[in-house]
């Protein structure tokens, strides 16, 4: 009759593991997700460098916090080059703006310039008239998009993003020094590196 007492022991041991699966639902990771609802969550840890062209996240994130240029940091903004094709320059500029806003930059700190086709927002807002369009610029409480030809009318902002998305070389050559003059802390240029370097060399 030793088999009878062993059976309840087997049932008790079977009940033991049932308590083990209970810790599986861990609510810990879920609260971590809400603070970063957007896509660039994983991009934050990756950016170690400030001047590497392939690290736009680092460039954008480091620029807003403090300029790292040696003696002239208070007068000369940093210049960040984000390699992109002519067709992808506007997308690269949009991504840079997203990263800037995610890193804590106020929307009103950012001015986006296009050398080719206008940004869809600018085209849409201009359809309501230039007065309304520039009134939003003057309000200064949101990212403002403008064509390179209107850059002389734009006010200084801490960060200027230039999308070299086409247009004549002369227009871009004129726009880049003007954009550098409008940028208080950081100038981000999105486009073909060889073309931009030659234009910067010629104009800045």
C-alpha cells in the first residue's frame, strides 16, 4: 500500500509548477513604450558622433544641446551633412526635423529650406495667399518651410535644414551661405555630398 500516499504527492508537485507560470505577464516593459510613441525610439542610443555624415541622429541630437565647435562655437553654427539623393533630400530633411523635435527642439526653432520643388506644406499654405503663409512664419511657433528664393525674407532660427532637392546650382550656391547666416546653432544640409561640398566650398 505504499502506492496510495505517493499519488497525492504527484498531484501536489503538479500544483507547484502551476504557480511558476504566473510571473510570465510582466507589466514592466509596457510603461516604457508610451513615452516614445514615434519610430525614432531606437535611434536615440545609436548616435555617438556629432560630425559623422552617416549619423544624422547624432548630428541632430548633439546640435540642439550645445555646439561643440571650439573657439567660434558661439558665433559659427555647426554644419551637418546628411547624404541623400536629389529625390531623397526632402525625406532626409523630414527625418532630421523629426529627430530634432524628438530631442527636445521646439518646432519654432526649425526652418526648412528647399532648393528644388517646394515642400508640400509650403505649397499648400501658399495656396491661401502669401500673407497667411508669412504670418505663420512671423508667429514662430511651428516648423516653417520655405523655398530657397524666399530665404532672404526668412528670420533667423536656431536650426536651419536645407534640402538640396534639385534646382540650379546657382540657387543652391546662394542659398547655402544665406542658410548658414540664418542658423543660430546648427545648419543641416541634406543632399549629394560631392555637390554640397563643392557648393559649400564655393559659397561659404
